[in-house]
C-alpha cells in the first residue's frame, strides 16, 4: 500500500494511470481517442500511459477499427492473463476457492466442507485453502497477485475483520491480518452478500447498473445494496441484512432472537425444516423414497430433484418460501428504487421454482413507479458469484482511482 501526498506528481500520475486502466476495463476494446474523450485527459498523456501499460503487459492492441477519414484507430483491451487472483468464499458450511484472471475467467476451483467452526478451526482451514491456491497457481506457472475472501456474517471490510458470523458463534477475528502476515501478499476480507453484489456488478447481470440489490439465499439470507454506483456498508458494515427483516409477524423464532425474520421462513434450513415436518406428519411425497424413509437425511439436492419431478408437497414448500422472499424484495424495491434485483446463493438451482412466485408477489406489493423500472432475475455467475466477488475485492485495489486527498492506494 502506498501513500501519496496531496497534489504530488506521483498522485496525479497514479490517478491518471488508474483512470485509463479502468476506462479500458469498462469500455474495451477502445481507442486512444475515445479514452481521451472519456477521461478528459490530453491525448499525449493517454498515449504515454498506454505505452507504459503495454510495456507492463497489462494492455494490448486489439486491431484497427473503422474510420472513413484519416487513419483507422487502434483498439486497446486488457490482457486477461496478465494478472491472477485468489478468491475464497467462506460460508456457514463450506469453503470454495478459485483462481481467476483480470476478466474473472476461472482457471481452477475447489470446494471443502467445514471441519470445525471455532476461530482456530476456521483459521486453520483458511490456511489450507490459501495453500491450495498458491500450490495450484505455482504448478500452472501463475503468480497470485492477491487474495480476496468473502465471509459469512458481518465483516468490517476496512480492517479485514470478521465481526460476527452467526453460524460460528464468536466475534472479531482479524482474518486479513492473520493471512497477510503468514503469506506476505495483500488480503481483502468482506461480507459474502457484498461479494455476490460486486461480482455481478463487475462481471454479471449488474454491469453498468448503478442501482441494484443482490439477495443471497443460503444457510442465512443477506443482500448487497448499490445506489448511484456506490456500495452501501452502513455504520457497522451490517447494511443489507435483509434476512432479519420481519416478513411474518406470527412466524417462528429466529436465531437472532426476533420472530418471523425472512431467514427463519425462507433460508435453506427453513425450507428443509418445513419439508421434514410435513414428511413426519405423513404428507405424501417422493422425498421419502429419496431419503430411504428418514426425513432428517433430507438435503437441498433432494428438494431440487423432487420439485423438478413435479412433487406437489415440495413445490408447495418452495412456493411458501417464495412468497416471503417476494415480500422482502417488494420492501427493497419500495425503499430503494433499484433498477435490478438479483437472487443467488445456495438456492440457485431452486430458483426456477421460486422466481415466478417471487416476481408475482413483488409486483403485487410495490408502488407503480418503481415497479415499472425494476427487473428481478437470477445471478449470471451462478454458483461462482461469491468467489468471483471475492476476487473483485482485490481487483478494486488495481482499478480504483486514487483520491485527490492524502489516502492510501
């Protein structure tokens, strides 16, 4: 991390370089002339910096465009494999890891089931995940520039601290510092719903969308909120806790201590619990054959399979969960006026059964003006959305334009 003095030539050079790099990322292939128009920089400045970026191997020429008058413009784009990054998703029950390039093309991936949830166990498993990333990258002659980690629960992304992961039951683990000291590479830590939002905003359906909400449904339910192109964190990095908004006043007790939270009626554990209760009460369902007569062995995979096969009880359970999600989505639309609401997480494979009801309920409960301008869809990055979002945590360090204030970049 480097500190620039306000108004210094080094700061101006860094600002211009990041500005051009980010313009190429967002608009490439793009000509030098268009870069100058987009950034407001003098053409000679653009040419000088582009020459430097080409020498570093980060930018390349992509051929000539069409121009009926004068010289044909030469287009520029990023070199995708110039840099590689690690992305780790630490969820309530497992860890996923990917190595990806500048365009979020995944080069390798792995997944592990959590073997313990104490602070010590989590740190040890994160060591193994980062070791795997570094070993796999080395075998493929790839050097990891940095690692981003998306974690379950409330995370202080400014300090890299896991503030409160409710499924683990403890507080305040300085994960970024612990890993950075061990591996001597930059590490960024943030919330998993925030990561999903950033991943979709950079590489998924949310590209060029300035007002969006992304809802992640899994063991818990959270969301990331982007307004006017800025991700909202809140005073304590807990903005977006949609899972703990009340959607059923007479609903069940949530682990947070409230009753009727969205998480208590529509998370994966809640869906599985509803299906198990009905099976034990004698409801007819093909699920009983799938679990050999043991409702406690039920998994989300069984739910997906039964719903796809047309099992009426399973589809009813999913529809009831979808109604609650639709109510929460409607509240977001009325409150925030986004143009896009995305849904993803562990529930991704089940979304074909959930989305029609979610959309119908949201449409019936939103105001006319925000309803006309909003789209509700599934995430484009599928099951990799959180891990790719973790990569974006560190990509931001490369593409973020330094402030004209005295800040670290």
